[in-house]
């Protein structure tokens, strides 16, 4: 005999349910789901949680997260804050004093250094005789000493930078960066992976995030990383939607996933100078790299769509975005009118979409494509004198991340952090949307919050159960001591209580 779910009443100063529901003063939760939101005299309940003076919002949906890498980054705050090559090497020496095996550091960003020169391989060799691997914040560049290059077997792999004499410089990109990361990840035990994912999920919950789209990267951490996640994801303090970066459509179908591809990279990153551009980088480092040919993309998109999956892909540079749109157009134009309607309803995804032109935005809108944006990228690198300016020149950099244009053209948008590239912090993203480098692309706070809640739910086609507080929706909510709509700045805002799927998962 099934037992009735516990009915919990949360009473606040104000409940902002978003969607079509009216604001109220309480929300009644029946087990995992919202029963109703209302005002005035509340109904009876099995338990009452008084939250006087607070404002309750739906939980945030982060549409682009790497949980294991985020867990690793929590032990690498010193690396992320290193302000120079010398500081990074000092941290590496400290890490190398204890233990054995690979020395793994993560999260440096040389674009914040007064002198952005990276350590040479000789400096990396001088740190330790042990294999040393240091990964950049964006995940597309690694530094490695000779021991790491040799032990990982990447000496002849594409992406090992060589000096004029043909010797490794210690800087790895593309396939070499991926192979080094895969090799280093072998040192992680199943138990440590669980702990890293739990730590990342706990941080998310403490910041009001109740759902994440996990961008599983088998070419970074191997298949075991996803296996561990699937084994304990229902025990995590938030809801996880796994999306695997693979072209193996049959794998996604057999696992019962609704999506495939995710952060599968068509190109690299601007920081690594591997994002695929139509015109060369401003510093003369070429035009980046496209990882797939056109027919490969068309076949993948067609097979994923035909299998009933939502298909995603990573594209940052304008050449990569154009290649992706052209491939999707080839699939779309082969369909009849009825099939095109179903195609648009699928909301196939593009992750990042940073160097998109107005024409690209229009083409994406016509196809019904959805975009996972990372506003904190603009906050971190998008202003004059920043990384994008240095890499592209201001003429191109100033047009990046056209968020308002996408909204106005009707492109479905959800907000992600790409944690650990930028912090798993929804209010940082909302502040970035409010303070875009181009005032014409800024969004209001209400619109920004909607993108990070209902927009994120729609991106995964979960609008019937997430992103708002209404009868039958998942009981995902967060309560704040201040009203986020009334304070001058939301940056640094933290909830006093987070509820995910009816569970109270974080409280001050």
C-alpha cells in the first residue's frame, strides 16, 4: 500500500512563480510536486516552513555544467587566482611535494596576468620529476612537462605545440589536450569521482540551482565518469539531465537519454586560438580549427534527429557556427512541411554560439534551434582590453554574444555557466546579462531571471515540469532574504533555503 506524500507549506513574504501564475505568499508542495501557489489564508499541511521576509523563486536551471571538473576546480581556487606565470609555478611546486603519480592543476587564465607568457617546458620540468598537467580554465589548453607528455603518450598527437627546432614547448591544444586529460583522469577512483560530483552539486544547490544539464565528456574523463554519475545521480541534491558529447546515437538511445551531442566540439575556444574563424586571429595565429567535415555533421544531425533525440553541438567561432547552421539546413530542407514542424519542436541545441552574426541568428531562428548561452563569458572576457578584444580585435569582439538580438529574433535561450570555466553561480550570470559590454544587448533583470529558469527548462523541453511554480510542476524553489527584483545588484546573492524535487537540499 502506497503512503501519501508529505504536504509541506512554505510561507514567505512573496512567492514569484513565473509563468502564468500570479504571485502569492505561500507555496504548497505535495511530495515532489507543487500543489498550488496562493495568497491569503494558507491551506492545512503536514508541516509548515516559515520563511518570514523572504522571496521565493523557482529554482535555477544551469544548462551547461561539467560536474566532475567543477568538483576538481573546488580544490584549485589558488590556481584560478594565480596572477602570474611565477605564481602558477609556485603552486605547482607546492602540490608536487607530496604524493605520487600525476600532479594535476586546473583553472589558470593567463589573460589576467600582466605578462601572459606561459611557462616553458623547461620551467615545467624544473617543478617536479613527476608528470605535471595544468589545464586552462576553458579546458582547451593544457601545460605539460616532458614526464607527462611521455607517460601520456601524446608526443606525436595533433595539438602538441613545437618550437622552431621541433621540440615540445609544453603547450597542448586540440587532440593532445584531450588525450592528456583522459590520461590524467585514469588516476581518479570511482569513489573520488562520486565525491567530486557531489561537491559540485552541493555548491549548485547552495546557490539556488536545482537542475543542471550535465555535459558529459567521454573524451575528457572516459566512459566511467558518466557511469558513476548515472549510478548515484538520484542521490545528488539537484536534478541532473545528462547529455553525452558523442556521435554514437545508439548509445544515447540505449541509455534512454533524450539528447545527444551536448558539448561535442565543432571547434575549440578563443583563448586557445582554436575557435574556427572566417578571418585570422588578430595576433596572426591562424583561423582556428574545425574538427569535423560537413558530411560528418549532416550525418550525425540526421541520425540523431531521426532517432527522436535532441541533438546538440559546441560552436564558438563564426566559421564553426556557419558550418553547423549549413549542416542543419541540409537536414531541414530534406523534410516536408509536417516533418519540419516536428523538427522545430525538437529545439536542437547549439552551445555557446558566441561569434554569431545577425544573419546567423536569423538562420537559427528559422530552424527553431535553441542556444545555451554563457553570459559570464562576456563578463570575464568581453570588455575592451579583455581576451576577446586581444584575440579578435574590437571590431569583431564588440559584436559577440548578441543576447538581446537572439531574444528579439525568437531564438530559444537558456543560461549556463560552463562550470568550472566560470562559477556555477546564477546571479553572476544574471548580473552579466544586465551589464553586457554592449548596452544594446543588455536584458532586464526580469528577462534574465526568466531565461535562467523557464528558458533553461524549455531548452531541455522540460517546460511542463520545470522553470516555474504551478500545480503539477516539480517542487524546485529557492528562498532569499532580500527580493532579487528590488536590490541594486544581485551579484553574490545566496538563498537561505533551496528545495529540489521536494527535498530541502541547502539551508543557511
